[in-house]
C-alpha cells in the first residue's frame, strides 16, 4: 500500500506536551467498527463500564530506562560531542543505539559518558541511518547503576523538540506497573491507568495480564519509503510467560475478549499467536509489521493513544478497525480537540467481526 494513504493533517495544538491529571481523566474515544464505525466520547475513567465481565486487559510491563546519553569521542587532541539513544539490549554489556553525530565515529572509537568517564563504550558496529553497536565497560546491574547516574529519560522527539525534560517526566513517562527494565519509550496507553482504576476494573470482573516488550526508539522513526512493502521494522525484544499464555487462552475459551493495552502488547500477542487462535509462551525479537489486510489471530480489541500521520502505528489501527473508520475517527478526534501522541488521549477500538 502507498504510505501517503495514511497521511492526515494534524494541527500543532492537538499535540500534548503534558499528560492529563489525574491520569484517568484523559479522554477516550470508543470506536466500534462492528456498529458501522460508531464513535462515542468518554474518559478513561469510564473504561470498566465499556468492557464486559470476563474480558481481559493485557498490559506491557516494560520499564523505561534513562536511555539518552551525551558523551565525547576523543582522538588525540580532537574532541567530538556524541548524542546516543539506546534502543535494544543485545547482551549484558552491548546495546544497539541511534547516534547523533555517527559520522564522527569509527569502529574501535571510545565514547566517554558522564564526568571522569563514569561510563565508557567502544563502537563495535555501524550501520546506515546513524545506528551503531556499543560495548560498555560495565554490564548487568553495574551498567544499570551507571546508566541511572549519567542517562536521561528519552522523551519522544515531538515533545523533546518543544520543551526540555524535567523531574515530572520521571514519573509521568512511566506506567504505575512498570517492572522489567529495558524500554527506551513508554507503552503510552498504559500511562492512563491508576490504582483506583485498577480497583474498579477488578470490581467489574475484568482480569489483568502482563507481557513484556521492550519498546525501542525505532517506534519513533518515520516511514521514509513510498510503499509499505519496502519498510523495514526494527526488532524489539519481548516475552510471554507460559502462565500468562494459559490464562489468556482460558479467557478466550470462556467467551471473554482479549483487549491489548497499547500497540506493543498487541504486536507481542500477535507474534505469539498460532494459526488456530491460541497463544503460546514466547520469547525473542519481534519485528511484526501490521498493515491493512492483516488477519488478526488473537486480539479482540485495542486501547491505544492517537498516532502520527504516515506512521506504522496508524497503519496498525487501520488494519484493526478499518482504514475508513479510523480516518473518520481521527477527523472526529482532531475536530473535537483530542490530544495526540504519548501524553495525549486514548481510543478504544473494536474491529468488525
């Protein structure tokens, strides 16, 4: 498909720079493709009433790490500033990263981060698009501790280009259930949930399940090709436990619906789904690219924020609920001042069945 089929005009005023407070006060657009694409305006606080007892929500419990680093490369007297955004851990001491100033680097160069070389890395691979592989002088917990000292919260570029990050973002850009360290971007649909909302979902009889997909910085990369068949998705590391797979299969067997909270949860579930519509325990790298025409195997619905024009995530929601339905929904959201992107409002999508 042509990428320009997924384009739309988004006014700057619709881009959220701060999240709603409290979190569940964010707006929620219900899009039901099974009911002729009907649209209903709610808030996230109404979510328990929009679901049915026996339904299941699947959350991504990845935890955002301070993955942005500013360092220097030294060659004799020559010093160059280097900006690094880690995006995928490939070993205890090795990361793939996107680098600002990658042309200044050669394989074998050392980059120093923090004062007095608090953390150092050797360049051991380079690719097109400013991507490099770095081997650090610390690994495991020691690396995590050093990163916490010298790294910064990696706000999305459409926020970071308009304001600097601050202490509020340390809490705002993390879900309340974040557990497994490794993401460089938040699974943003999960940012709307609070302990109070969880309690109301429990009362309604809606179960919660957790999977892990470490969201990479590739989620922010623009689609630079004209045809979707030519786009290469970046891989992200994920895991679904045997216990979670068994529980979700039991939900479906009992007639409940499985609703993914965020596109990351959805992509991981679909990566682990069999042709028979079951989920299996799964671990590894996922680069699944979902566009219109994709046949969903397991997911019955999706809660997600509003996405960028021409993005792989807008293509995904079009695949789930229909391209015409989603263009109408986004036109409604823009006209009614919904807030877009990571700190923005949410939508709840049910596909035509």
